[in-house]
């Protein structure tokens, strides 16, 4: 009997121990979901620092570094009752979708970052999503504008994917409204960069909203240099404006060649034109009567104190006027900071929760609220160039 009691007690003890260990394992599994900070808060940068989109990536890296420097100088990010400094882990995705996916895996699995800023482009960002989601680590893209970027194929939101910029459908529709109401353009020609979803998405949104007549709709490819044949054909048509969504490298040449061909009609484009290189490529005198939608205006400092301080700091550090993509990247870092402080935690899952709840965030590019699809609700601006310089800003909400 005593022997049986001993065995029973032993089995019971072992069972209790197993339950205790199981409980510990469950607790550990629950608390370790995602990545946690160490002595510092590691934020990764998955960015196009070489390749065709390197110009945007470098600008964004500058904005990110400026934000981190300012935050660390003030002691870091408040996490509960302590402050932790940010440690940046910067990796180049080389404007390659395959590399962007690989960089995402390295950042979340090897570097153990708790959040990522980037990539800059929609295609690279989309390629990184599976690895970000699997690791339960959020990313904020400063400039991925495709409407479906933050959504799964089912239409449900991607839990760990956010952006600081507005999407193409909003940008294209705003351009259509501006062309109609402000420029009074009843007949428009469209030139579309059809080598990416960026250009085609903007054109689709523009056409859906525009109520005038599309006289001509032509396409071009990234890397094209000669647009004279298209522009010569347009010269003989009666047009009130040209809508040309794309990047400054090609649009700069379109502006230059259009003016040289004698086409004086307004040329309206997108945020891919928001770079000083546009005027350099087009020629300052040619870059007149040119407009583009942008989330950040260089004239924003007149009414936005956050923007004013950022622009002064950027000028002091880099010796030039802050470009749009630097401003968006700067805001992306501060969005992550706000999420951490809101949740009182730098665990990556908690950061995603905080980003999803972000409301009335006061940033360089305006006041932002993240909607249910992880898109920012914010004011959009349209800048007008005269002799290569921003001469006027239109704010559209």
C-alpha cells in the first residue's frame, strides 16, 4: 500500500511539474511573439540604396538618420518608465524584389529588429511582406503608393504593413479634380509610364475621376529618352493640359522636349516628380507651368512648426532643401516612436497595434490618422513650378 502511495505521489508530482512547465512554455511563447528590444530599440531600414530607385532611397535614408539622431539626442524613446535609444540597421535592397525579400528576412531573423522603415517602392515592399508577416514585425513604407499594398488578396488588411504616403487612387483623383477646377482643362492628353503599377495606377485613377475629354493616351517605358514622336503628334491636337504620371528621370525629359517642341500647355504629374533633379533635367526655363501632387510642400514651414524645424535641421545637415521623400521617411520613424510610446512597449506586435491606432499624429507632412486599411488620412498638396522653382502651393483635402 505504501509502495503504491509513493508511486502515485511520484506520478502526481511529475504531472504537476509537467503542467507547470507547460504553463511556463505557454507564457514564454505568448510573451515572445514577434521581436523584443534589448538595450536598444533596433529599427531596420530595407531601402533602395543602389539600382534604378537609389535616388529615392538615399533621400529616405537621410530623413531616417536625421529623425534617429534627433530622437537619440533627446534620450531615446520612452518605453514604460525608461528611455531606450534607437539602433539603426541599414541594408540595401538594390531596387530588386528578390533582394528586398532577402533583406527583410535578414532584418527580422538575424538582426532581430522590432520595426522596419521601407522599402521605398511598392514592388520591393510587396516582396518583403511574407517575411515581415511571418516574423510579426511591422514595416512602414514612406512611399509605396499602390492602393493594394497594405491589403491581402482577399481584401483583408495586412496586419504588419503600413505606409506614410497616400495611395495612387487618391493622388490620381486629386490631379483630375485640380486639372478640371483649377486649370479649367476640358481636353487632356495622357502620357503614362506603363513599366510599373505606379504609372498605370495613377492613370487609371485620373481617368476614372476626370470628366473632360481625353484627346490622346500614350505610354512610355522606364529608361526611355526620346519622346519627340509622341510630342510632335500632340502638338497638332488641341489640348488644354498634359497629365504625365511618372518619375522625374523620364518626366524631366518630357517637359524639356515638350517645351522645345513649342507645347506650352500645363504639364501635371505625380509625387515622383517631387525632386530638384526634375528642373535640372528639364532646364529651369522649361520647368514652368508644371504641377505635381505631393504629400509634402517645401512651403509647409509657413504653417507647420514641425515641418519648419525639420527643414532647418535638414538644411544644416545636408546643405540643401529637404525633398519630399526625406520628409516622409522622417515621419515614418516618428510614427514608430509614437506607436511604441502609445503601447508602452517596443515588442514588434505591440508596435503594429500602436501604428494601427495612430490618430492625429503631428508630422512633417501634416496631421495623420491611420485608417482601417493602414493608409494615412492627410492633406495632399499640389506644387507649381515656375522656372524650376516652387512658385505656388495648392492644398487639397
